[in-house]
């Protein structure tokens, strides 16, 4: 189930400049050539090795690959508000009840994704984009598709667990979305801010109803603390990792925190 910084490397050029011997004037015999000390060649700066993936970035590709378009499509049709949870009937292929059962059966994959998002360290390997076509490499497209799908499934499962009375489970799932947002926003990968914005939209969908309560179900103080900690780990000035991207994101993050009393 479920922008772009280019690294410019400037290599120091060897400073090898020979000093020309001075010529003579008039009929004077040429003086013996003087020995001029040649400057030592400047050391060539070593080529910086591409950043290697580490931490959660090593696990994301395999974990997110399990969140395919087919089994997460309906998650993107989630409707969650003070009246309850459902799917957009005009677009979803299944009913909420049948989709909820599928979510229940997918708990191993969901738990695995939450485990990876909980990792504090996450460095993605450097990605090179072809300057002529500007196309993203296939592995990056697959990663971002998984981010989108995984975020949607976590969102739907947070709604499912919340209305079922498991508010702590719902808070964990919402916090996992925020953690994945933090990883993606800080990745420096091309187009990453687009998908960080998508995760922010998932938080805007599920956090307000959880904060307000649904049919008598409310977050506990401990649940709110979990969510506020996850949201507090995001950049207050640029939560989606693109200063020229979603200019509303900082205010939206503030609103989410305020809904939780933060």
C-alpha cells in the first residue's frame, strides 16, 4: 500500500604557471638564465562523495512500495468530520465499511511504516535530474508515489481508529504523518515539497476533527501531547521544505497546533 537543490562542485584548478625568462637588451651579452623557483602545484580538492542514504531513508523505499495505487486509491477519498467517517461515494470504489476491513487487515504494513517514520535520523541519497528532460528518475517517482499513498492510508487508518475509540492509536498515526512530512521536507530531493504539502493536507483533514471530537470521542491530554510534539518538530517557518512553495503552510501549521491547544 501507502525542490530542488543542485549541488555544484567546484574543483580547484592546479596553479601551474611558468615564469618566462627575461630577454636581453642592446648588444650586451645575455646574462646567464636565473633559476626561478616554481610554485608547488596546488592540491586538487577531492571530489565530494554523493550523500549516501542513511537512517529511515534506507527503509522507506521497500516499506512504501507496499502502499500501491490500487490499495490506497480509496484512502484518498476520505471524509472525516464531527459527524463521523466515510468515503466520497461518487469517487470511491468501495464503501467505508469494506475499506475499514481492508485497513484492519493491513495493520502489519501500517505498523511497519509507523516504525520507520519514528526514526529520528533520515538522510536521502543525492539524486541527479536530467537537465534536458527535467524528468525525475524512476526510483524517486516510486518513492514519492509511496509517500502519497502511505500518507493517505495512515490518514484513513487514523480516522478508523479514532471513531473506534482508540484515540491513542489515532494520535500515533497522525504523528507518523507529521514525522514523514518532516523527513520529506528536509530531504532536499527534487519536487519533495510537493509531496510534503500533500502530507500537510492529510494532517489538515484528520487533526481538526480529532481535536474537536467525533460523536463523543475525544483526544486525551496524552494524545494531544503526542500530536503537538510531532507538529512541533516541523519547521515553523517552512514546514514543507520550500520557501517559494506553499506560503500558507506556516499559518496552517499554527492553526493545527491551536486546534490542539498548543
